[in-house]
C-alpha cells in the first residue's frame, strides 16, 4: 500500500524518465447530482499507441476524458503524466501539459474564420500588438498542408459542413503539438473517405510517439485503428485488451453484459399507398430535379456522401428552407410547405443531423426539450394541452428509449451525447407523425440502444408511417431500408431495391 506521505515523496523526487506510460489514472470517482458518472476507474495510455474507449451511452467515457483534459476535477483519484504525479486545474493547464481534447460536441465559433478558430488566444501578433493576419494565414496553411486538409482558412466556420468543422477541430488539437490527444467520437459526422483521411493523420501522430485516446461506438473503427481497447460499463472499469485479441462479440459482451444478435431488425410489412410524393424538387445550386415517392409502411433510405445534398432535401421537405421549384404532395394533395409549422401540421416530423445547432436547446431541461414539438403541434390543433398527460408520455418515452438520467428535469446539456440524441428521437416520436424524416438517427448511439431505435423505427413503419432515413452507415441503410435512393452532388443517381442493394452498388452510385 502506498500512503499519502510516500506519494508526496514521489512527487517531490521529480521526473521519472521514460515511463512506459504517457498517462496513468487510478481510482477516479466523479459524481454529479443524482449520478455517479465514474466509480473507481483506472486507465493507462502508452506512448505511440491508439487506445480505444468503448461503453454504452452514459458509461462515463466523456467524463473520464474531460477529467484528463482538465475540464472536471475528480472527487478522488490519482493522476500521473509521463511518470509524474500531477494535478490539472483547467483545460488550459492540460493543454500546457501536452493534453488536447477534441470534444464530442463541436466547440468552434461560427462567426469566426477557420484560422481564427484554430489559433484563438494564441494569434500571432505584429509589433503593434495586433493580430498579424498574414502570419495567421501562413501558419494555418502550413498546418493544413501537413495534415493534407483542403479547407479555406479564411472562410467562416459557420459556413462549413459538419464534416469540415470536425476536420478543423482535429487540426486545432494537433496544432497544440500535444503528446496526448483525446478524440471523443471524431468520426460521427465523417464519411468513409474522410474517416480514412483521419486515420492517416492518426497513424502519423502515432509514429511520432504520441498517445491517442479514441472514443467510438463503431466496431469496425476499433479494429482498424486501435492497438488497445478499454471498456466501461455504468461508470465502472471493465477491462483492457489488445485490439487483436478480442472479437466484436467479446467487446459487446463487456459493454452490455449480454449478447446482441439482431442488429437491424427491419420487419417485413405490407407497403401501403403513396403518402409523400416529391416531383422535380429543386433548390438552385444545391439540389436538382429530385423526384420520389414514399409509401405508408415503407422505409426509404437516402445514401450518398456528405455534401451530396441529402440533408438539404430533407430541410426543404420540412420547410426549413424553400425549394426554388418543384412540387410536394401529401396523400395526393399538393402542399406548400413554407415553414416547419406547416410541415408539422401535415403530419411530418424531422430529426436533424446537427444536434447542437438545430436540435437541442441546451439550457432547457429534458422534459422541455422532449415535449416541445408536441406542445406546439397540439396547441395549433386544439388550442390547449394537458401538460400532465404530455409529461406522462415523456416518461414512457424515457423508459422505452432507456434514457440515462436521474429525472426529466435535468438540463439536457448534462446528458451524455448519445442520451441527448435519444431525447430528440423521443421528441419526434411523441408527435405521432405520418411522415418521419430522420437524418443520421443513430449517430453517437451505442450498439444496444441502436438496436432498440431500429426496432422502434421498424415498428413505426409497420404502423403505417412513411419513413425517410438518411444515413452514412452502410449496414444501417442496407439493413433498414425497403428502398434506397442514392444522391451525388445534388442529383439522384439511382434507386436500389432492398433485394438488389449492396455496399458496392451504393458506392458506385454515390461516388460516380
Ligand atoms: N455536467 C454533468 N452534470 C450532470 N450529469 C452529468 C454531467 N456530465 C455527465 N453527466 C452524467 O454522467 C454520466 C456519464 O456521462 P458521459 O458523458 O461520460 O457518458 P459517455 O460514456 O460519454 O456516453 P455517450 O456514449 O452517450 O457519449 C451520464 O449519466 C451523464 O448524464
Ligand atoms: Mg460521450
């Protein structure tokens, strides 16, 4: 046993050179009101290695990493960096000690340029003490060249796609030249090609001897990029293995303590009449001549690369933006959907892909976030609403989706990423839509909850809802869709029936 006195002695002895581990944490506990997020957790990160962290939504992965990155202070626990005991008091403190974190929810300033975002509070200054914009541009260009990133440093971050924002975050973290890099679900908004790009960057950083913590819900990524994997469950540390020594099923078993076999259980249901009919829908410069039908009980998958216009079409259908020409009909009647309120009155629901920008109201609590669409909808219809009844339905939804929270009056901001996503899914399911549009519905959702959400979507379809599902995850598109519409650069390049669809065929149509 090590007494506190000897621990202090180690600390004053100074550096222990060439410790095998960059980072060692032990016995970390962290409680929030009503939740023990971490309970006696240990974690060690080697030099020149990629260490994956896996666990269900709410298992404590982000919390542990935020402790390591100086965002939270643990209630108990010891922390060694390069063999030396250390205490971090702020994210800046962590950065100065060589620890950088890319957060699960992106943190860039939309009204600042890419370059300004990356060098914020570290801008090169000229002799008068003002920001030296020439030097700023040059530094950014050099950083991007090193990482092989092609984004204009002068553009406002608000004008970038989610994927490009993600790349900027990654570049920013690398720019600190830290030797511990924490990536919290970095690929949730990236397509396969961009993921490959990120993996090249990670391999290069690894070769430089850096340690990378990689949080993900995607098994294939684990086996492609990780050297080691640690699994957490309910705030507890379950174990660490070499990635080569374990199978997908071993990991799932460690994560959830049970087997999950049925991943994409789309039921065969009779397909009904056309509910939504879209003809030559066009938004100049964004998408062109989009025509398709969706029937009751049908799940239409939309595949394509990020930037192919999939989300833009969904936004136009829901009245977030207005198409320049074309026609939308619901149950055979032409409708002019100029606003989301009109879309909702016509029985539509839309889960957006960007949880932070357009989905969650972070300052509101879970209940308020969940009942928002219903209250509005019912208000429009009937002019009154029973809040008690709505609250009861929200509680039912919480149980069905297994949202991990002590109660519904918790601020949504305090939920884990995957659990925030579940609240938003709940919000739209509560409206009992006839047309449900889902943009990347299971982003950031763990394997177990994913199966549950797929089951819910499938059940809605069998109740006669027409579902449109945009997804970048091939197994999800292939497993859930009755039909797949593929888009490329704002055009529909083809339709595939469930029986004939394959990953190769989708990629051929998506990449052209
Ligand atoms: N600031 C906070 N206030 C209150 N509770 C919190 C806070 N941050 C996290 N929690 C709770 O701690 C638990 C662990 O959350 P954490 O974000 O670490 O999970 P995670 O493993 O990263 O999950 P996910 O895969 O969904 O991102 C959850 O129950 C969460 O609601
Ligand atoms: Mg998380």
